[in-house]
């Protein structure tokens, strides 16, 4: 009596001899539970299970067609990495509501996996330092990757709020106020060049490109080799520093007069 592995090998040998679609479909049907199981294992967030199963089934098809039964290897050992890789690529390439550089996408997913494992082990959220040590990257890279992971799913502006009864019927769009002009007023009160000296060279460049040359954050990121999210964070920090410096400058005459 043939073992399960021997029976599978016989089916693959028969398919390779005949090349018929019927033999191929029989193999796909035999290993379909494996593909669906991997799709469920890799499911996270709002990604529809049906989409993941379709990705897994296509990867299974390629694995069946590419498997060499003459090798002393179980088909599952060949198929599982192929299907898992296809699912990971699906998340990397298609699952992001905001387009990210590929290396940042991969780091964000890897750090999210480390975070989940730490939660499961200790029951507490790991620190950025702990994740950085495990991932072999800087703490800043961990923070950037965590921010990037938020781009995996975007909320609709028409999504209703659920905070309390007072917000009944309100949407996210209703929470967006008018444009904040505080930063513009800060720049109007003082000469920008005198304040830029309080920033390091990189932040000076970012501020000039954004406020003076009117480049977008994405365009600045392309020039400096940084992600849009990283530029956004640096710009917020630099602007806050400039506003603080402007406040100190305006208070100096008052202190002198006192």
C-alpha cells in the first residue's frame, strides 16, 4: 500500500507524463485545503479572505506546475514557502492605501510581526528600543515603520463617528476644521532667515523647500531620499521649533523693557 507521499508523487508523475488539465486540476483540488489554510493564517486587518484565497490558489497553481516530482521533496515543503511568499507580496504591493517604498513596507510588516509576537509572549506592548534591537535597525526606523503601517488601511471621511450620542450622524469629515494659520502668522512676525539658524542643515532644507519653494512633502522626500511620513514628522518638529524661537524673539523686547 502506497504512503500518502508516494501517492502524491504518483499523481505528479502522471501529470508530468500526460500534461493534461484534468490531472493538474486534480492536484490543485487535492492541495486546495493547504492554500486556504495559509490564506486564513496570513489574514490580518480588513483584507477580504476571498482575495487572500485567490492569491493563495494562484500560487498553488504555479507550485503544482513548477514542482519536480523526481526530487526527494514533499510537495508541501515546496508549496508552502511559495504560497506564503505570494501572500506577503500581496500585502506589500496591494494592501497599502498609501503607496510606500518597498523596503519601508517590508520593515513595517516585519516590525508589526515582532510586535504581535511580543504581545503574545509578555502580554504588553514592546518598546521601540526593544523592537529596534530585535530587528537590527534604529529606533527612528522603528517609529517610521510603525507610522507607515498605519497606511495599510485608510478610513473613509464619510465614516460615522462612534464616540458618543452627541456625535450621532457626524462623520470624520465633520471633525476637520479650517486651515491652521498659526504657523503662517509665526513666519509673518519674524524674518524666516533669522530663525532658520536655530535648525540643523537638513531641517533648514526641508523648511525652505516646503514653505518657500512650495514643494510637496512627497517631492521633498524624493529629493532627500526619505519617506513622505518621515518628512512630515521632521517638518512638524522643525515648524514647532521655529514657532518657539519666534515666541522667544517677540518676548525678548518685553523682558528688556521690564
